[in-house]
C-alpha cells in the first residue's frame, strides 16, 4: 500500500519529466465532448482560468471526483460514512495475521458495512465504514432501519 499524497506527487513529477504539462493547484470545472470527438476542458486555479482540448480524459481524481460526476458515472450514489486512523505499528509485534503483504477487508464485520486494515510501511491504516441506502422520500428510506 502507498500513501496517496506521496504516490500522486511521484506520478505527477514523472509525467512532467516525460513531457506532460503539470498544472499544480488547478481544478477541472467542466469538460464537454466536441462534435469532432475531442474534449474541451475548462479549469481554474492559482494562475487563473485554463482551457485545453484533448482526445482522451483520464479521471484520476477518484470515484467521487469531478470527472466521474461530469461523465455521469455516479448517478445512483449511496451514502457511506467511514472512520479511519493511521496507527503506528512495529512489525513482528501484535497479532500474527498482521503482515506487510496482506490487506484485510471484512465485509459484514460492521452491520451494513465493512472494515479494513491496510499495511503501510511503519503504520497501519485501520477503519470501518457503513452504507446507507439512498433515501426514497423526503425523510429517508422507509425500508431502512436508520
């Protein structure tokens, strides 16, 4: 497992070194498919408005990012709540199932949810989350026990 901030920065720096334009501190605001098939991207950032065209868009901003939303990939979203912690860990101590090369995912460990333990170098990422069905009415889902 990697720390996303370190990994994402390394990817960005490697792409820039290979010739990509890096626009740090710039956020995509919209994109549209042009009639000829390319995309027009509009972004805004610390250096002002930025526009570009591209044949391909890679949405590397996560499942809840603007690219997924604008592309219509998350129409029926479910509400999920999670709590996580970065816990210092010395390998060789603690439970024998904790290993550097094993990620633990437990579905059903939490009612209507999941739990995880991800090894990350000198610490563990430990957490749990629950899903809540999408509300059908004004005051929530009448079929839900929540």
